[in-house]
């Protein structure tokens, strides 16, 4: 009897929102041929990853098995699905398949890192199938908040899998393809082994709304604005960018796109034919010469990103343009959990300038690109799978999704990052736990989550830093007193004396009574000097800083 199996292994995106990376395999246990669906990033914050540029999934497990990796399939061009492709291309060395718009974005990323653009292969949508080892894979058009989003049909020798990708049920999305109920019924007619399903909005019980519903409201707002109006949204939501631009045009305003991502997405949409028409735009230089009431800016930075156009405008000016009292700034977007402080900071900066802030306003100016609970349940009904495996969500989202399945007597399988599931077992089970985690892009290098770089940076940010310097002669006697440098610490402690004086005095007294055998052992001496410095600082300022000890010896 054959013991080949179909496995599913999320390396990112299951138990978190972002950093999507899903492995499927077929074959004998431990010898499966593999495909990877999506390879995305998530973004750092100052609390948990200060100074980090990007956060990538840890792909160590897959890199070790790259000879068994047949292909990478990218469902759409959001950063949390495509952002890590260029970073891992040389280590995974597998062909990348995507539809035209996504391929355009992926190729730009590869080119920026010096990789060949031809590595990305453009494929046609369903019913076109792509062979990848034992798999046959087809891109199924689905509505989302970026053009040419796709679910995947993954045919295996043991049955069909439907990977929903990010989706919503929208029959009038403005840009991109409408949700096609009949197509999904056709896909499901011969039976589906498993549905891997988006869980992001599982707690939203209202019916999902179409992108078309926000257009009239945005037009009213833009038409009523008095001074300059600026609007921000996700640059990848090309339908919304187009809606905003058309609203500005109808109000008799010249439209200016600001921010590289905004221009890149519009250019990619035009190049690939996703956008047939887009209002004429002007440059920032041209915008500066026009009356304020004749200009509309569409800018990046809806999530409070410090370097984006929104933040630059809030700080003062961007590309020579300033916002002033009487102007209006619209957030046509939802704030992703975790980004609230950055967005509120920008709102307050604009408010201090007298700029009127308009936010999402209970959905008037934004609709989500993800399925609410009724849409998720509709997908269950259309696909009629033997089991549902929730994905793309935090742990609470996945667990709630499983509960919904169980309430409808549909098998729900809980799988978070690192759980390898045998989908062909009589009862789907976890057959192996894989170590997963994060890799940080820190400047131009990648560092592991356990390397200590980010941990040390957080400790220094929280506790400050002391550098202790001593010089010893060849008899292990101190030449002069120890001296210190401090960073990020109060200069005066509870004694009223300068902190540096207290530290240096305590260290000098310790050295004066330290036995010769301790002064001869650099490692032990360093440990003791660090302990004394931390203890002394704690007594003076109530904190135990990070301490670097430099021992110099004259020989």
C-alpha cells in the first residue's frame, strides 16, 4: 500500500498577520517534493525590533531542502506575500510563478538585488495549470485590495487543495477581477480535499462591502474641501488610488502622486494593463506653482511609516510642499493593529498645523480587502471541502475560524507556524514540529532572532549603556583609576554626585582590593567589573545598564 502523503507546513502567516510562507509537499515521509506559496515580510516597530529594516520568515528548514523545492507561487503583490522573494532567491534557487501584475512587482524586487528578472515566470489564470513536480497549480482570480490577486488550485495525486489567498467577495471591485461564484463552484464540483482559508476578518460579523461603495463618499468630501486636500491609502490598493484621483479630477483639482511606492504601483498597473485609464498627474514642482485649492495630493504612509510622504508632510514639508491651516488630510485606510501610535502621531502633527483630519469614519472612506465572517462562510459553502485549515491570521483568528467550522459540522484543522500537517491521514494530524521564527534585515545584512543583535539593542534602549576602561601592567597592577563613559543614563543619581564619579570611585575601590589571581584572569575580571558597575548604577539611578568592559594590558 502506498504511503505517499500530502503535507501542509506554514513557515509564516499562521498565528500572525504578515510574513506569509506556506509549504505544500507530496511523497513518502521525509522525501516529499515541495512547493512554496508566497514569501512575504512583516514590518518592524520600535518596541520589539528597533533599528530593523524588515522582518523575514526563517526559511532554514526549506533552504536545507531546496533540492526538493519545485517552485514558488506568489498569489499577489502585497509585501507580506512577495516582499521576501528577492531576499531568499539565491538560497532557494527555484522558479517563481505569478500573474502579470505580481510578476512585474516581483521582477523589480529581484532586479534591485541583482537577481535575474527572468526567474519570475508569468502564467495565465484558471483553467491554465502549471506543472511543478507532482503538483499541478492554477491561479484563480479573486477579489482583494490589489490587482490580479489569486487563490490557488493545487492538484495532488491524493486530491485537490484550494488555497484562498487573501480575498473578499466583491462583485464590483473597480480595478481587478470581480469575485466569480460560478468559477469556484466549477473548481469544487469534483470534490476538494482541503480549503486553506483567509481568517483576517473572522471576527467581523457584518456583510463585506464592495470597493464601489466608497467612491461617492470620497467624491463628496473632495468636492467640499476648501484648501489643499491630501489623501493617503495603501499604495497597492490601486482601485482606491484611482478612486481618489478621479475624485480630485472631478473636483477640478490637479492630482499629484507622492511617494515612490505610489508611483511604482500605478506604473506597474498601467504597464500590465490592469489600469486602462488613470487621471493625468502633475509633479510636486508643478503642484507648488498652483493655487492650493486646485491641488490634490495622493501620498504614501497610511500606517504612520516615518519615512513615507505623510510623515514628511506632517513634520514640515515634502518635496517642497507644505500643508497649512484650512487644508484637509484624508486617511482612506484602516490602521493595522500595532501601527496606531505612528498614525496618531501624524494626525496630531497635522492638527497642530491647523489641518483638518478625516479618518476612516466607520467605513465611509475605506472598505477592507479581506473577507468578513459571512464571506468566509460563503467560501466554505462554495468549496465544500473535506476540511478547512485556517491561515492568514493571529492565533485567535485561526481558533475562531475552527469554531465556525465545527458549528457547521465541517472539520476545522488548527495549524500554526511550524506545524506540519498530514492532510491525507484518516484524521489530519501534526506529524512534525518545525522550528520557525524570524530573520531580521538589519541594514544590509540578515541576522537571526537568536543572534542577540536586536535583544541587545532593546536592552540598551531600555537600560542605557556604560563603557568601563582599565589599563593593567605586566604585573597585573592598575595603571591609574578606571574611567567610564555613559550613554542614555541620567548624569546625576540619588546621592547628588555625578554618576560618572560614583561609578569610577566604586570600580577603583573594587580594583584596589581585588586579589592578584582575579586581576590576572581577564574573563573573571571583566565579569566582576560588569557586576560592580551595574550594582553601583542601580544604587544611584535605579537601573542596571548594559556594560562593556575594555581591559588593556601593557606588555
